[in-house]
């Protein structure tokens, strides 16, 4: 079931942001290979006769982990292709804003992320002029809270199903 849902989402993401997705997959090829080898050949289970050293349990677990990783990469590619840098940083600010009550300097954290993204966009030469970043502060709407609640319920349900 997770494979069909992952494949469907991955196909949709490739239609929406194919070029960005290809670039992210290309950069992630070593972690994909490492997951496949570590799970497929290092997990105990029933050995496969047609693939020396691999186990069926290991390849099944590798497939599950790779499906999760590929869906995560696909979600990031859709976000990177559909959001500009300001929207991306505003969303990150909204996600880490609750950490402010724990003493984390959220403004500094988001500013470091903005500078890191800016540095990645620059060519090999540095821009001598200082940049000023303005991030709009957006509040969560009722639909946002409903969506977050549904996501929490899905995660709790999936963890409950995995523990059975």
C-alpha cells in the first residue's frame, strides 16, 4: 500500500517539478544506494537464491525506507519549484516559531537559513553589498490548524499501525 501511494505521489511530483526533482535525486544517489545496500544485504532474514547475500526481509525494509525517502525528496522538489525564497523562509519561520518559547532565537535561525540559501544561489564570487531580508509574518488560519490536526492524526495512526 505504501508503495502504490509513494509511486503515485512521486509520479505527480515528477510532472509538477521534473527538473528540480531530477537534480535532487541526482544529489541523493549515494544515500539511496547506501540504504539499499545496508538494508538489503545487512538485515537478517530469508536469503534470496537469485541475489547472493540479499534477504527478502532486508529488501522489503529497504523498499519501505526508500519509498519514504523518495516521497520526502519529491515533496521538497515541489516546494522548491513552487515557492520563492521569501515564501519558503516565511514557512520555515512559521514552523520554528514555537521554539521561541524554549529560548531558541528563531529570527537568528531563519536568518542563517536565508544566508545559506543566498550563498548557494551565488556564483563563486561573493556579493560585497550587504543584503536586507524582510519576511512577512503570517498567522495561521483555521484551515491550517485543521490540516495540522489531520497530519498529526495520520502520523499517530501510522505509528499505532506500525506497532501492532
